[in-house]
């Protein structure tokens, strides 16, 4: 593989990972705030998945794309967990109870899905 393709693949994978983390966190925060302005975040989420697939295809390494997707979901889960802690220990009137509950569900589901994705990717690597 050419060095330029390797660098392009890495760049696409990192951009996709960061966009995935950013869009998942923003979608969850919009969801917790009961706002319906998620068209941009949904577009960024789809774009991040396209970047991850394209980076895996250019680099001919689908495992790298899966690991970057895992890292993006894990980063989003860490950010949402931090937001959840801030919402819980801040003034209770800052976030209503239902928003705190939805934020906790989003943070927990993001972390659980990242662990599940890790186990799937790790299990696929063990088959080789």
C-alpha cells in the first residue's frame, strides 16, 4: 500500500471517530433537553460512519474502522457520563429530573454499546 493511502486512511478514520463522538454526544444532549434540532447532528453522524467505512476501505483494514468506531462511541459515552455527573450534582433546577434520567440512560447505553462492540471486535480477532 502506498504511504499516501495509509495517511489518508488514518486521517479518515480519526476524522470519523471524532465526528462520531461529537454527533452522538450532541444527539443525546438534544434528546435529554427535549429539543428537536437534531438534523445537523444526524447528518454528522451519518457522515462520520461514511468516513469510518471509507477509511477502512482505503486502508484495507475493516478492523481499524471497527476500533475507531469503538473509540468514538467510548469517547461519546465518557463525555455523556461527565455531563450526567454534572447534571446530577449541580443545582437540581438546572436539569429537570426527566432530563437527568434520559441523560443517564444515554450515557449508560453508550458505554454498554462500546463494551459490546469491543467484545465483538475482539472475538473476531480471536477467530483469526
